[in-house]
C-alpha cells in the first residue's frame, strides 16, 4: 500500500470536501488548518540532525503547507512523544528551533507523552484574511506554471549525509528548509482569479501531477527553465533529484498573472506531465509513471 491509497480510502469513508489540499480551508472561520508528523527513523535520524534543527524543520514543514494555501501562518500546536533517553536540554533546543522557525506565528500549546522513539506532530493554523486561498483543483488551461527557489538541493543534502559528509550547502537545505512566505503572500494578495498552488515536499513531479490530476489538465514544463544549483550535475541521476527528490519546500503555482516569478511551463488540455527539452527530447509522464518513482513510507525495506 501507498500513502495515497490510504488517503483515498479516508476520503471515501469521510466524504469530506475539506480533504484533498495541503490545508483544509474553513471559510466560515476564515482559517486554514494543516497537520504533519515526523517519525524517528522514518523522516529523520538523530545521528544526522541536531535538536534545534529538528525543531526548526518540524515547524517549517507545516508553515510551508500554510504558504501553499496562500494563507498567513498565525498559530502552531506541537505534540511530542519522547523515549526515556531524551533530556531536558534536547527539549529546550528543540523548542528554540521551533520558535525561531515559527517567526511571527505563535506556538500556543500541544501535548507530550512517552514513547519508544521520537514522534512529532505539529498542527498549523493560517489566516485567510485578505488572501485568495488556493486549491490544487484550480489550475486552468492557459495559466502559466511558476516556481520559487531551486529544486533538488534537499535530496542532494540527504545523499551527502548518508555518504558521511558533515557539512555542505545541500545538507543545510535538507536540515533547515525555509517556507516561501513572501512568494505565497504576493500571489495570494495579487492573484484575483482562482489558482492552484502546492509545495514540493514530495517532489516537483508529485506537485505537478497532483495539480494536473485534480484539475483534470496537463502540465507542460520546459526542463531548461527549472531552477537548480548546477553543482547537482555532479550527482548520479541528478535529474531524478530535481524531479523526485522532495523536501525542498519550494512552491509551485498555476496563475493567470505570473508577474516577475520564474515561469517553467503552461497548463494545457490533456492529462499527466509533459517535459520539454529533457536530453533534447519531449517526454510524457502519466500519473502512474510518476507515482512509481515517489518515496513510499509504507514500502517494505
């Protein structure tokens, strides 16, 4: 089974209009809500990350979801399940990282319990006041596809950590991502019509595929326009890092008015993803092509 299979089952059972985007948009309350969990030895290993960095990342992955909706992050709650060997110094550093990453958003509560390993669950709440909230169902033919930042860096950082490297710019990107607050705000405040936006937590291709599938369109992207650090080309299969690496927490959106953002493609009629200028060729990917390359937390090791 894959994560998406479980999500589809939950959607079927609950029959809820709120499930499907990075955040649930509760329009009557003027807020969006999201929740993400990090599990030791699934999402992180203590030998690779400091308590401060873990706190930072735990906050940022949720703030990034708020940004993907177009809302303003305002509140976080944090639940921790901790094994017996965790010290008060660990908790102190963890919360310092959380607080610094949260910025102007306030940490307002949570829960703490015992466990056999570290489990972290963060709920983030965003304000929709003065913002046009996105949905991955909103992409329309003719809209431009825009992105923030560079892609593939976090996946390269994870490779560096596993290879035993102690410090690199890619490792920093992996351990301490930064949510794209200004990118999100500029679009949500200025884009007057419906638009789609997601973060690339599960990879650039996953975000493109999710938008295309939910909006019943095709995403056409020019590979030569995708921003990435040229040092990635020193890594084996570097294009896979760019497409499928994940955890960059950049934003991708389909908009009518691309402004001064980086345009990598356009929404077209059809389905799936078409990549132009990939080794001089045009390559089309179906949803199934993409999903078999994505990381699966439930895959047997």
